[in-house]
C-alpha cells in the first residue's frame, strides 16, 4: 500500500484517542465500582450488627417470627443454630438447606464473632456478600445480598462508553482531514524550480535547500556543457580551417605536375612544397589527436609511472639541436636529476614544444637556456623546467591567451616556422594532467621565459 499522510495521521490519532478513552472509562468505572462496593459492604455489616443486637434479646421462636415480619427486604436473612442447622431462611425454606456448619462465613463468625466475605457466583454476573454475626447462645445470624460483579458492572457501562468512542472516532476523522489539509497547504505552494523563497516549514528548510542547491548545480552543469560544446564546435571549425590551406597547396601542386604544367626544373621545388605541407598536416593531426585524447581523459592514472625528467629534457634538447643550429641558435641545458610521476609521452611532448618554440621564436644568434631544477615551494617539492630565450617576445595583452587553442600572437612567424597553434595548449593540458601548471614572463623584443612546474609527490602514495 502506498504511504499516505492523511492515513497515517488518521491511524495515529485513532489509536491514541481510542486508547485514551478506553483507559479513562475503564479506570473511572472500576474506581467508582470499588467505591460503591465499600459503601455497600459497610451498609450490610451495620444491618447485620443491629439485627444481631435485636435478636439477642429473644428466644428462638420469637427470633423466627421477628425475621419473618420485621426484616423483609432486599437482603436475605439466615438463622443457623450452634450445630450448623439452618433454622430459618427468608429466601428458601430452611429444611431444604444442608448443614451450614462448614460454611466459611459461619466458621469465621464462630471464631471471631463476625465475618464478612464475598462469594463469586459461577455465572460471573453476580457476587454475593455475606456478613455473619455470632449470637451469645452460639447460633449465627447471616445477612447476605447479591450485587453486580465488576465484570457485569463494566458490561453495563459498555453502551455509554461505546457511544463516547463513536463520538471520538468521528471527531478524530474530522480532525485528521483538517490536519492533513493544513499540513499540505504550505507544501503545495513550493515551487521546485525556485524552492527557497516560499515560507514553508522550518523543518523543510534542509530539503528545500538541497533541492535549490541541486537546481543551481544543474544550471551550472548545463552552462558548463554548453560552454564545452561551444568550444568543441569552435575547435572543429578551426581544425578544418587549418587543414584547408596545406591541402590546397598539396592538391594544387600535385595537379599542376600531373597536368605537365610545371617545368622540369621546377619539379623539385614543387616536391619540396608538397613535402613540407604534408609535414605541416601531419603535425596538425598529431596535435589534434593528443588534445582530444587529453580532453577525453583517456590517459588514466594507470598509465602514470616514475619518469626521469633529466633524461627527457636532455634528450629533447639534443634532438632539437639540428633545428637550432639551422637557425643559428645556441641551446644550453643544465639540470638536476629529478624523477616525476606521470606520462612519459606527454612530458616529452610538453618539454619538446617549449624548447622548439624558444628556438622558433628566437632571432639568429640567439641563446636558449633550459634549466631543470628541484624546488621547494610552501613545503611541497616541485620539478621546475625553465625555458628562456632572447627572441621576439610576446605582447603583454596576448600573454594569457597564448595557451588557448589556435591562438597565435605572431601569426606569420608561427606559420612560416610550421607552427600548428596547438603547442602551448598541449603544454598547459599536460601540466594540469600532472597536477602542475605552466606560466610565462615575456618582454616584447627582449625574450620570453616559460616555466613548467610539476609536483614531485606521487599522488598514488597518499
Ligand atoms: P605555435 O604552433 O603557433 O607556435 P603555440 O601554441 O606553441 O603555437 O604558441 C602560441 C603562440 O604563442 C605562438 O603563435 C606565438 O605567437 C607565441 N609564442 C609561443 N612561444 C613563444 C616564444 N618562446 N616566444 C615568443 N612567442 C611565443
């Protein structure tokens, strides 16, 4: 069965009310019964005593006459002689009664002069109260009277109590309807889209607060999703745009060669152009793949392992030396032996992008300095890679944008040197993936310093 507020209010009220009414009725009736019984007993004892006092004065025959004439009434009088023989009884002919010598009330009176006792009847309905008095000659006068038993008395109260219960039930039904309506009224007013302003019950505040929090969280998540979706669309549009130019160059050059429009002496130049544009395409595709892998966070912690940054940085500097020499740039490297916990491939790419940028944006004869250090910042050990150049620098208004995808501060230099516009975005993503960050300081025309910081602590170790 479904839970219902009105039903549970009704049942609770009913149970409590019925119990209360019944308990009150039973205890009141019982109390008044015992009260009544006490009075009844006192009365009968007094009657027995005064009868005994009167009878004492008379002979046996006179006693019988007296009992016949003087004491007719609701009570039953029994005169028993000292042998226990019933001499006279106002209710039954004395000769029909057996010897009463062994009756407890008679024995009691012989012992103590007076005895009072109640005999329960078989039918439960009626009890009989006996009071026996011993007379001076050894005979006993017994006065008895029937009365309702407690159960019969309670039974006689059933009708009024039942009526009371019925009234109580009707009252309770009406009350529970009223209460349910009253309780539900403020609840019905709650607007789940905007739950807080309603003046609902104090007790509901935590619930409404939670609904409101979740509502806001949903709104935020929605905004976040929309933003992410927007960024993804923009990224896809940018990727296709970036691919178009090299593809046009490749297909245009290839078409001209195929149609025999290129003089034999120029074929080599066209081949070189096709080769370099396909290299640009390859680099773009690689960067896009790396970024989408990072976006989907498909590199999980299981792929992290201890990696020697010293090895990575020195090898990358070595690999990029030909590029640097081709541009007349000098690359210097010094470093501590630092081990970080992470993805080797990603760290290689991040370091490589920074050093390659420093070379590409340097002027002929420039110096690139790469330093790898272990530093202590606020009690946390960090690996720090600093890549400085004396190149063209970055305008200050571009400084916080260069880590965005496809943002180029110097478009022509980027394209001319084969840039994809994604290098720094990958560096930033890789830094965040390792729990670190990347920052830049630069002066236009004087050079730039990129700083990549990675925490040394193994996050798995906690
Ligand atoms: P790109 O492939 O165009 O170099 P990046 O994401 O690596 O793309 O860099 C973004 C932009 O930041 C570059 O286009 C360039 O304008 C600027 N930049 C990056 N590194 C340097 C540097 N060392 N010196 C000057 N400008 C830089």
